C-alpha cells in the first residue's frame, strides 16, 4: 500500500486549511524529558537568576550533509552567506520558496570543509534533501529523527545539553577546571571531560549567556552527571518540557512558521514527495484568526527578523522575490505584553491561570480592525504575565501601542471567518522583539 503524500491529504481534505485546522490543538512540548522537575516557575527563574540545565537531546531532527556539493546545495536553497562560514561555526539557516515565503529555519553547523549538520524542525531538511536529489548534487545524507519518531526507537546519535543563566560561566569553570577559550556567539570550541571529547557551542537564550554542549550519545550520561554534581552548590535546576518551550517568546524566535509550500503549482511534485504524516501535514493551525486561504499564514524572512541574514551576492531560490520585498515588509515582529488583569480574568477566571502556552494564531485588533496575529504565547513568570510573539502591521508596531488580542478557537470551515463568536478580548501593549533588552542588543554583538 502506497504511503499517502501531503498532496493526497490536501486533496482528500479539500484544501490545505481543511487539512491543518485543528481547534484547541495541544501545544507542542519536547518529548522524553520530564514536563517539570521543580516547577515551571522555578525553572524559568533559573536561567534569569541562577543556572539552568536544559536537555535538547531528544526533540531535534538531525541531518548530516556531506560531499563535494554540500556547500553549493545549501547555498542554492538558502538565503545565508556561505562566503563567511567557518568550520565550527553555526548559523540560522533560512530556506525560502521561489515566491519568497519561508519554508522554516534550522540550525546549520559546519563540521568540515564539505560537511554540515542541519538540526531542528525537519521541514528545512526535507527541502534541502529533495532539491539535492532532484538536482543531481554530489552529496550524501545521514539522518537521525527526533526520539518521538526515530524508527525502532533507541537513543539519539548526539546529546545536547544547554547551560544557561548568570551562573553558567561559574558552573562551566567548575566542570572543566577553568574557563573555556573565548568563543564568539554561535561558534564552537572543542572540549574534553575525563577523556571524553565533544564541543561547546557559544549560545544564549532570553538574554542570558551560556553554552550548548554537543557530543556522541555514549558520553551523555557522564557529561550530564558531571553538570548535575558541579551545579549542586550553585543551585542548578533542570528545566522540564513546559518551561523549555517558553524562552523563545522572550528571545524573539518564532518557532515553526507555516511552510510556504501548500499552494504554488510549481511545488506540486514536492508536495507529492512529502509524506502526509510528516511535519508539513501534521503541525496544526488553530486560534481566533481563521482564513480559508493558507497563504494568509505564510511569512517572509523579513517579517521574522531575518533580513540581516539574507546575502544577495549569491544566487538562490527565492532571491528575486526577496529583492522585490526588501523595502516593504507588510508586518513586523513585536512582543505583546498581555494585561495581567485581563489574563487572570480570561484565562484564569479571576485566579492565577497557571502555565499558559499556545502556538495559536489569535487575532490582534485595534480600533481599525484586524492588525496582526500572534505566533506563540506563553507565561513568563519573571515578567508576571503572558507574552506573545506577534506579527503586526507596520503602522501599529511602535512600542507602547495598545491593541487587543482576541482569545478563542474558531471552529474552522463552515463558519464565517469574520463571525462574532463572543470571544473575550485581552488588552495588550506592543513592545520590541526580542523582549529581553540584553538579547535584543548585546548577546549577538560578538559574532
């Protein structure tokens, strides 16, 4: 029996929206790790005030790309600058369609002259591998799915542990017997621990300095235990799945935008190639902002704040479309600070609403009507309310602008997108993205 394709699913459902729209969809959180270790509030506080250990080993999809044409295939299908890409460096890889819509982003690490590791949500990996095989590039692929989808189960090929927070440097010094070599942001340095070799990627989240340690899974237990033991005097806290999903809201990274692949006739063959039961066919859409047209949910790299990553000095898929759109992004990325009283009234019935996490596309309105949509919303306990990463019309993007968020679940096809369904409104104030000032201004300056 043939495996159904994404195009099969769209045809059977009647449209991409009818395939993807799922009111009240459960928000994604990482697999395998505990949902909470000490409580999501304490875990969020740890990377703001102390030191936190985050386990990224299980939820990321890895694809190694190796061969004489490795750089060429990545450059041909991504906006990034490959003229300045050192071995040991990582970049946020941004592939787009010929119409300039983002496929999704991923973390691309250069491991050798002709070898790369692309990690994250697998839509970017699918895009690169498909075009490499179709285009006859001299390159080979090795993949390791996330632990929820790894064929046959088993362990990951790599461990990934993040150490973050104001005390991160002290903890790292305690583990390795001294400070690590000075390393630029998103560059890595080789390290050894008790004879075990791996690497440290200079990283940061929610404005806090730190490292992501990456190495062979066979060393995972030893490295993890070393961090726990050295971190005990510093009050090290392990971060569970709930809290892990929230720092992106402070850091200004919008996870898993809708891939711009569902409607372009030129991508019919690609949709027929993709399996229905992959990320492109199963990542749900929901919220109060409903449209029958999936293209209303497409985004450009400019809207996501990736304009500085675009390198026009080389040819790549989508280059012409991005050149045309360069000076006129229709929306801007901002952080909405939701009114705490309204949050309690709407989400907690007057009480503390507890943990809030949503990837819903909620309507953002002003007196003029619809002006934007939320992309991810989450409780940020150190801030004292819910923050929402949001794309908003440029004329409403100034910090301090007051808007409202329509919080609810549109039932989907069969109900007028503009119907008044009685959803509650939550007042909100526009602030910059990233919301955290250090993340916004400092931690990327030494790239």
